């Protein structure tokens, strides 16, 4: 077996392992969690309270509350039949990735947000952070850039923000260089930010917008 064949075999083995883990998680998530007793009751009561009062909380508070909800849900699933088949480290990695996603979303407007900042904030090495994201097929930097562009796209398509300069929208979501932002936006959406905004404003369903 030459080197190429060995690499292909490793890739196939890795894919089989990932598929098996996904199947176990899917089976686990498909089970109904009783909400009238134990951890299920605690989770249900917490989620009802969050739904009732979440709008009263600041974004930073919602981030913390979301992390608590994930911990409670993880605790519920950990006690279900079949959960013992999932390595503890794998479960912790999934929970950590969810927290990282929340952190990135809350800090997209910070120009200093970077993979190194994310890693430091979560007490991990940059290499470990990159490995967590590798399974998703997207680097940390690419995920941050994509989510920033998505938020800019949403704002540029918002008829209530037509008078907000494009560079202000870009800066709001962490892009400090207007030319770089314009190039990234065009590469992603096939039009410049200004062209995209004009096209969005001209859509028939936006004609009656205030």
C-alpha cells in the first residue's frame, strides 16, 4: 500500500468513525426526555422561565443563560440510555463548541476578535480550537468572517437602515478596512455592498417598507 492509499484509508476510517458518532448522537437526541421529574423537569422549568423573561435580559446576560441551558440539556442527555456509548471527552467538546459559537456571535462587532482571542477566552490552545472547528469543515477565522458578512448583509438589506453608510455597517460588525470588506462581500455575494443594497431596496416586497 503506497502513501496515497494509506492516506485514503485513514480518511475513510475517520469518516466511518464520525458517521458512527453522529448516529449515536442522533439516536440519543431522538429520545423523549420526561419533563415531569428529575433533570427533565428542571430543564423544562428553566426553559419556560427563559422564554417568559428572556426579552428583559441584556445580550451579555442572555449569553450566560444560554450556556446554562446547554449545560442542563447536556446533563439530561448524559443520563439517558445510550449516553454511556459517547466518550465523555466528545460530549465536552460539543458543549465547548456551542459556547464558543455563542461567544463569537456576541463579539462579532469587536475588530480584535480573532482565533487567538477566542482560544484565550476559553482557556485553550489555538491548535485545540482549530481542531474543534476542523470537523465542521470551516476554520475559526472563516467562521468569524462568514458570520460578520451575514450580519452586514442583513443590515444592508434592512430598509430601515438605508441611510446608514456602508462603511458604518461594516465597522459595526468588525470590518475596519472598507476596501477589504467590499472585496470580501463581492466575493461572497457576487455584488458590492452598495449594489446589493440597491437591489434589495428595489425588491417588490420592499416597496411598501417605511
